[in-house]
């Protein structure tokens, strides 16, 4: 967690408005590229929700959770039990033998075992059983003076339906929450994930478009970037190191406002300056080339290794587009000067096929309007650096960038 969260006031205000709902009509999707600060922002939502009278449940949505409907049900029951285990309810049991059994009321907590017992005793499909548990728990949440429960799940793009296996955990999640919300039960979903998340939700259930409020996180602007760097140092008071305007401009130029890169670059700068200070030397200028090379190795290299030589050529062509860091179409790639200058240009079917493979590798993604974007921030700049470092031009190479 950063010591100071810069530039996210509007997003926090949007979530605050969702928390004011007496009947949940809108759930949250928080999306954006890796390194944009989704997980950090979600963590700041937790104390906001608690302060406004909500309980908070949830965790990372692992791929194993999405294997089956039963796995998803166990995930929800596990997370729900964390916030309900302190609630004690009375249940009826029968004691004695034969016809002499007498109903006896005994106290029990709504822990995991109790929730599972309610789940298993509810007739119907997995969805019916989950609804039964949530509907059973809700009156006790209200009696405790709570507004509702936020079910928050990070990495929610891992959720998927599996029609071949006749397992539909994603559809199940949407169906269950829409059903209980229609009954006035204040259980809200807060899903965080890559930009592929919302299209998957709409594909699973078309009503998801009305069910969710989408917040697409963008990089910090230059002013917010400066605040993210300077404010923690000011708060520390006795910090012997500071960033002047020139250094802050360098940080902005290298990171383009992506929070992960800001933290990475500033940590490297800070460590170098502290070492110089401890050695009695003046802090050197920001070693941009060295830090960039390390960032390329730590962040980009593993992702770049997933692409074949021909796929790297296509990525190089895309990186030459003026809109490469935003959205691009197959037609724009084919018509580009970069593609035309290749010894073996790409055609329509090649581009479509390779973009599909690159999406599976996590290097690009397709939005609902048929346009593509890089799934890795600042990937185009990395590709240009690769070409420069290796002195390889895809114009004359059949192998692509090394």
C-alpha cells in the first residue's frame, strides 16, 4: 500500500455513492490495466464501507474458484462466515428417543459449519441453496444494525463459465446476487479485474450491463504523480532526501502516471540517493537508463517471452500506430506503414488469429466494440527499446525482435 493515495478522489466518491443505496441497484466493477492501482484502491474502499455501516467480505478470485459452481458456492460461504461467525442464533433440535423426542432450542453461531448445514438442507440447485443461505442470514445482519455486506473480489477476470463441463459459476454469481437484491437484501458485489472482466460479465448475462457501475482506472496525471512522490516525504518530516522539480518531471516522463511504475522507479532512485548520502557523496542525477533496463527485466521480459517471433513483429507494427496506447482495429494495423514495410506483411486473417493468441497470452485484450488495446501498460515503449538495443529491424528480419 502506498503511504499516500493520489489522484483517486473521484473514484472514492463514486463508490461512496454506491454505498448510499438502500436497495442495491448497482454493483461495482473496478477495472484497468495491470499496475494501475486497482487492488490498492479496493483496499481503500474497505474502511469507507465499514464506516458507512457495511460489513466487508471477500478475497482474491482464484482460477480454482471458477472450476465449478460448487467451488464458487464454497468460496462465498467461506467469506460470508468470516463476518457472520459472531452472530448467535437459536435453532431447534430434538432430544430423546423414538416418539418421545422433544424440540429443544439451542444457540449456535453462524459459522462456516452452520452455513454449510443450511446450504445442504436447502432443496434445489446450487443457486437455490446459495439464495437460501443469503436470505437466511440477511435478517440477522439487519438486526445487528448493519446496512449490508460488500462481497469484494480481486482478480475477478478469472471467473468464467464452462459450457463443455456444464458448469456456470460466473452466471451463478450474477443470478444469485440479482435475485437477492431484487428482494431488498443489501448484499453488493465489488469486482476488480483486468479490462476483460466487464465484457465477460455481459457475455454471461446481458443484464449485467444494468447491474454494474464500471469504474475504469486511468493513469495519474502529472500533478497527482508529483503528490504521490512528495507527500509521503513531507509526512515523514525527518526524511533526509527530497525530489526537486527536475527529478519529479523525470519520474513523470518515465512512468506516465502508472502507480506501479511510480513506486518502482522512486524506490530505485531513493535507494541510490540514500547510498550516496551514507557514503558522504552528493546524490547523483536520476539514472534513467539503468532503472529502465531493470524495469524491462523485472516487469516486461516475462510477458515478452510469451510471444513468438512473428507475434513480436505484429506487436512492433502495432507499437508504431499513433493510437497504440489507446485502442486500435485490425484494419488500422493492416493499413499501417509499419505493416506495409515488412518483407511479409500481415493480412486480415493473420492479424485476427494472432491477436486472439496474444489475448490468451495477456498481451492484448479486445473490448466489446471489437477494438483492441495493449493489456500491458507502456508496452509500446518497451518494444521500441527492444528494437533499439538489439539493432534489429523487423523491416529486414524474418525472425522479429529479439
